[in-house]
């Protein structure tokens, strides 16, 4: 986050808007305030009511301002729910000098990295490059290096992974945020990548892992290998279908079904107190009914297993079609995060589907820049993307970062990409 001090991070989902206010320091970050509210005005297809969405965002910002006692902040970092997020491998080369070799400095490196993905903005479906993860550089078409700084070449190329999203929804959300905050820097981040950096350990990112973000409308699976996100897939079969099934089977409202799932739901068939009876209201809002916890869990388990199977399928499809620098990828672990990860029993059912080690991930359990703050944020999977947006830099910041001298190439990359 460089030298900027006060930052607000927003996670704009189709079910809830979450936000945290953060202060940076030389040792890390401190969460000063947090809030969430029900989302209005946006669904899976896009923004339906800009005024309603603006009011939802303002409610979160107002609550945070009340907690921290001020309204000023220098940057808004935002993630939003969408099914167009992707990761692809990119190559780009620039000519440095036709007369003779030149010494590669940080200005040249920034020019090369900021040019990645520029060819992706087609008129039919404009695409925004959110993040750039360089893998290796090639000097004069032959010499491959990890660190090109202070070396000489006439041509320099980079092999990198780029994270992208369709521009349409982001442009609209940016207008809303700037309408609220005025002339404040607004940067966007991939929620899957952000959540991954917040919840995984260094070993998990290095050895290979799937991060499964169980959202309301979308389930995002991000694959990490060699400490870099190399593939990302989004399933439109989200957690809301669990709630819809409960409402349909029990003949109750969506709101009542959501209450039952959150307060009494269990995602596996091996649940405690299986015969405990739960009271709920029927569709008319007056008739009281009863159901056993086991009967509720059967409905939840059936749909959740389908959701996880779909997520696993799209994840392996995207991996099989990508260019990944290893022979075979077998993730050593699966990390669940997002609101759906809070459901009891979800780890057991996920282990059945992914046939491997599965755990729940939250910001407290990840290896990253130190973050201090309340347990309600650091131990809650719904804030994973918010905290993760502090760990990875956006392409906009790559383009706008000041050109100053640093001590070395690793320090340069850490500052550039939040490593």
C-alpha cells in the first residue's frame, strides 16, 4: 500500500456489502472499523438500481465512519461479484534500443509490466487487467532470467499471468464509488485472488492449492502454484441455491429459509442432535411448523454437494486448458472461504468431493503482511477478500507508482505486487 495511510476496502456482493477501514504502518496494517449490510440494486446480471446500490455502499461507509470517528480516506479498494474473472498467461516484448544494449532499470520494467494485457480490450467485450504476476524475463530472445534489473539488453520480454475481468460492471461501480467519495483513488481487485492471498499459507501457495470462495451467487476457485495464482474459474451455482431449496422443500419464505440455514444448518450427514426439532414459519408468515435438524441437513447436503462438484469440475477444466509450468497438478490442500465456509459440516462434505485435505480459511490463518484488528474480521471468512486486497497490488497502482530507487529486485516486486 506504499505510503498511503487510511484506506477503505469494500466487497460488493450480490447478498451483502462488506467493508473495512485500514491504517497502514511500517510493520503492517491495522483494521480500524468494519461493517456490512444487505445489498440492494445488483444481481448476477449486473446493476439494476444504481441508487439502491449507492445507498447500500453509503450505509457501510457511514457505519465505518461512526466507528473510527472520521470520514476521510485516501483510497478505496474494491472487489465485486462477477462471473467474468479469469487468469491467463501472457507474453510481451519491448524494444529497448536498436543501436546497442541498454541497462535495464525500474522505469523500463514498469513500462513492460504495465503494457501487459493491453491487447485484451476488445470493442465487443472490453476487459480490464487487474493484476500482473511475472514469472520470468527473456533478454534479446535467448537469455532467460528471474531478475532483469541492471542487466543489459536490446530487447526485453516477460512471461506472466494476468488477472482480468469484464469492464462493464466495474466501470459502473467505479462511477458510484466516485460519486460517493469524490476525487479518491479507486482500485479494483480480483476477489478470488485476494481471498487466496488472505487465507493461504506460503507453503500452500508454493506446493499447490485450491481456494474455494463460497459466495452467495458465485463460487470462485483459484489455483495457486509456485506461490502465484495460475488459474481461476467461476461457477454460477452459488450458495443461494441452498437457501432456495430449503424454502421450496419446507414451504417457507426465502428470508425464513436463510435464517434456518444460518442458525441451524449443517452441511454433512453426520450431525450432532440430529433429532432436535426446529420451529419455523410457513409461507404465510403465521403458521408455525417443525422440522428435525436431520431433515434440514439432507436438503442442504444434497444441494451443497452439487455446488462443490460443479466448482471442482470447472476448476479442473480451466486447469487442463491452461499453460502451467509443471507436469501434473494435484493440489495438496483445498481452502474454503467466503460466507458459505461458515456452515458447520462444510469441510467434511468438501473433503468427500475434492478427495483430499480441506480446511476453512480466514485472514487470521494466512501467511501475509501482519494485520491487526478485531476477531470479528480476522476470524470471519466473509472478510477474506477485503483483507486480501491489502496483500496484492492492482495494475492501476503499477502504472501510478512513483519511480524511486529501491534496494533490490525482490523489494521492487514486493512493493509492486504486495508480496
